[in-house]
C-alpha cells in the first residue's frame, strides 16, 4: 500500500474504533503530543492525555444533550498529502447524535496531521470543523 492509502486506512480505522467504543485502540493512534480542536468546550486539548480528555468532553456533551449515541460517518478523502514521514489529510464527515426522540446531524470536515513512526502512521493533530448540529 502507498503512503496515501496507509493514511486513509489509519484515519478510517481510528474513526471505526471511536464509533465502536474501542477507546484504548483509538487512543493508541495518537502521538504523545497530539493536539485536538473540536467545537465543544474547552475547544482544544493537547498532550499525552488529550485524547482521553477529548472523549470525556464528548461524552459529557452527549449526556447534556440527552444523546444515547454519537456516530461519525467518515466520508471521502478530499485531500491527502505526504512529505517524507509527515502527512496531511482532509475528510468529509457527518456526526449523528442520536436521542430517544430525535437525531441531530452535523456535517463538516475532519483535518488530520500525521507522523510516521516505525511502520505506522500516528495522528499528531485532529480538527473538526462544521456547522451547528440540526434536526435530521
């Protein structure tokens, strides 16, 4: 597989792991100094515990909204760039927030910076950019 395909596979696997609750596996895909920017407070997490703090903030937000499931539907890669041991990727994405009586939908873009470590790509930065969620 070429580097672009490897990056796409890494991102897809990461999203699948988060969606299916395989949190430890998902967190293992981050570098120790990862930066995450998301549209919920405190909006930026950085460092060794950033991934778990980010997921905790997402879970608290879901509870506040009385959402029972949060699912990211990863779309097509819009751009993947590779330069040596670094990569950059943009994917379409749709977040579905499912509650007992409604489903909220938020379309946006996932942007990743990645670093190649030994034989795998790790996520060094992740950004979600999208509109406010609306009723589906």
